[in-house]
């Protein structure tokens, strides 16, 4: 049941936002959440976003920094440098509070997008049931 998409027209290349735009996105999200960061925390975020400014990473960083408190020691405010690492940190935190949550890797192999005649893509969550 392998389906390969060979046409490059079916892919959208996502480019990095750049450090300046990424930082403004994080600041906007902090403002919307009614949060602020200390100077040291902002410095840490600027360093992380200068290394990686992919939109998914920026979103995950903004979610992470909204959890921080101003009284936290800087050693407790750590940002991972890659998308994979920050997602793994999120899973680790979930496991800490809720127990093991990582689904078996074969579950992800069932997730796929199906192209309908109408031209719309649909995620098929009904096939995610692990038997």
C-alpha cells in the first residue's frame, strides 16, 4: 500500500522565516498570551531562532517560552536547537506528567494524505486505530 508522489508540483517548500521575523512572531504570541520574558530568556530565544527559524520550530519555541516563568533560573529555561529535539522534549514532558505517550512507530506509517478527485487533501484518522 505504498503510494509515491513523483511530481514536484505536489510539494510546497517551506523556507526559514529568518531570525528577525521569527523573534517578532514569538513576541506577538507572548503578547497574545499576556506573558513576557526576562532579558536572559529573550537572549536564549534569540540565539535559538538565529540557528533555526523554520515555521514549525518558531511555533514550538513560542509554545515553550509561554510556559516559562520570570523567576525560573536560566539553567531551567533550555531550548532545543532542532525541530526533532524540541518535539522529543515535548514528548518527554508529556511522559513525565502522564506516563508513556509515544505511539509505536508503525502507527505513523498509517498516516497518509489522500488526494481526492476534487483536488482537496484529507487526513484519514479512521485508519489510525492500532489493532
